[in-house]
C-alpha cells in the first residue's frame, strides 16, 4: 500500500506542479469548451488522453522507444497551441459536437506526446524496479486524478464566468484560450531555442 501511495502521489503532484504547468494548460484548453452538462464527453476525452499518455510512458519505461526529450518539449506546447487555436476558431459553433471521433483520436495522439514528456522522470523513479507494470498503473491513476481535479476546477470557474458574470460561452472560450496561448508561446519559444531552431 505504501508503494501505491508513493507512485499515486508522484503522478498526482507531477501534473499539479506549478513549475511544470504545461500539462495544466493543456487540460484547461481541452476542458474550456465544455460545461457540466457535457461531463461524460469531457471525461471520455480526458481518459483517452490518459490512455495515450500511459502507452507512451510504458513504451519508454520498457525501452521499446527512445525519444528525443528536447523535441518532445517542443511538441508539448504545440499541442497546447493547436488546441487553443481550434477552440478560438470553433467557439460557439454547433459542428464541434459532431466530431467526437476526431477529438478522441487527437486526444490519444496528444496524450502520447505528453506521456513521452513524463517518461524520463518515470524511468528515473523506477530505475531500480524490475516490475514496472504496477508502478505505471499507480502513477497513471495519480495523473488521471490530478486531471479530473483540474477539469472540475475549470468547470466551476467556467460556471461562475458564464452563469454568474454572464459571459457568453463563445466569448468565454475565446478569452481563456487566448490567455493560454499567451502563456504557452514563451514555452514554445524556449523549446525552439533549446533545439537551436
């Protein structure tokens, strides 16, 4: 049980770390177009994202794939920027709801990218452990729990913004997505510098 809580907390606080807030930014832009009324669709998206995340973590942990961490550090803000820009261009449009299959595929793919971002840390944590499956599962549960916490906070703030302060859904999505873009651009720029591009 002690090892469960260790890996669970590591997953939980690795996402909720304000010094590495790129994961939080992605969950914010993934969540912001939704309300409590569409929580099932949103939970499915977040869980599919976690599945992608877990696949890439396991591939890296078992040495199946070797990744260029600097390249991944560039791709992570790209996923944030793409999602935020998509939100801006589709805010308030009805066609969004019809593309659930596309969203699931994209969430899975973006999850793979974010998972590789966590893989170095996870490999360091489990370097002395032969059996990696249980730690991976426990770590993943922590990640999923942290993402659900972020989703709930975003939904609550969105509820306050839309139903108490009377922002339209369209304006709310556009403003929050634009703020996230403003925060993600320096991360993207720093990643470009690290790659010498």
